[in-house]
C-alpha cells in the first residue's frame, strides 16, 4: 500500500530570546517525524533572507518547516506567511511562547 505524504505546513514560532523556541522546535520535530518538519533558524543561517531562501527551497521539495526566530511583530511574521501562501501551504500555524523576563534571562545565561 502506498502511503501518501501529508501536505507541507509552516509553523512560525514567536517569542523573546530565551523563551524556549529552539527547544520547542526540536521536540515538535521529533514528535511529528512523519510530517518531516525542517527547522529554519537565523542563529544558524545568519539572516532573514537566507532563512527565506531556505524556506522556499524546502517547501518546493514538499517539506514542512518550523521558523525559529523571534518574529515578535506582525511585519516579521508576514514574511513567512506570504512565502507559505506563495507555495499554497494549507496549514500555517503561529505558536507564541510566553515567558517572564527573569526566566528568559536565566535561560540565556545557561547557554
């Protein structure tokens, strides 16, 4: 029996530094292996444009993506939403990770 791949989807993480975005992304990727999520992080790629290029590449190849950046403004999130819409992605999720300032500082200091 041929098993169909689920359609590509996009998850946009939102949160201040130290809010747990990268940890969440890795756990979600592991939990939903069958969705073949690829994590795109500016910490690795270096710029929003490089992240956007990688997103287009992955979506063109049917991969789902998790955008691991702060994305705290509507304008920042819109870049990813527009790219997802360009690729006719059916599911675009925005996950907000809220944490108080003291917890964020503690997490940053642990890095």
